[in-house]
């Protein structure tokens, strides 16, 4: 066995799976019985449906249509480990940053999207920089 390869704590593997590209092949003797690709990749079928459903950023009043990011809005990917159409939304990079780093919350679901400010302190409105509806301090 090469140096550095061997038993690894399950917790260490679990922490790394959210950013890993893993292929799991289950064998029964020499027959392949199951293949599972684990990773952040969204299947082409789900990506097509997502692009059709969300042609612009889903945050209310945001009309950004370019550079949209796939966002796991209902359950963070690190917790669920799956990418389903129901659990994804396309949002602009501005709103993705606010959700990821500032605690703003996308909720409601397809056709009824809601954008919630973090509790207390600073609040952020709906638009990206230059739109006139960016940051405002409420504290």
C-alpha cells in the first residue's frame, strides 16, 4: 500500500465529501450492482429544468439574468448531499454572497420566493450594487 493510504476516520471523509468528486462502485463478486456519483454536480436533466424554471435571479424584484449560481436554498448541500430541482434555485452572485456570508435567507419555494433579512443589525435590500436597492444600515 502506498504511503499515506489506509484507514481514515469516517468524520474526516464526511467533512471532505461536500467538495469531493467521488465515484462509488458496489460489487457483488465481479458484477457491478450499483454506481453512485457523489459530489456537488447537478445532473444535466436537473440543470436544464432549473434554467427553464429560473431564467432570472429568483429573489423578488431582482432581474439579473446573467452569471446566475445554483443555490441549495432549503437545506445546505453539506447537510443533504443531494441536488434536487425542488432544493435548488438560481440566484445572482450578489444574492448568493449575501445568503452565504451575511445570513440572508431565501425561502418560500418555486413560484413563491421570499427573501428574509438576518435578525437585527444591518439589512440588505433586493438589488445588486448599482441598482439603487443595495445595502442599508438599520442598526
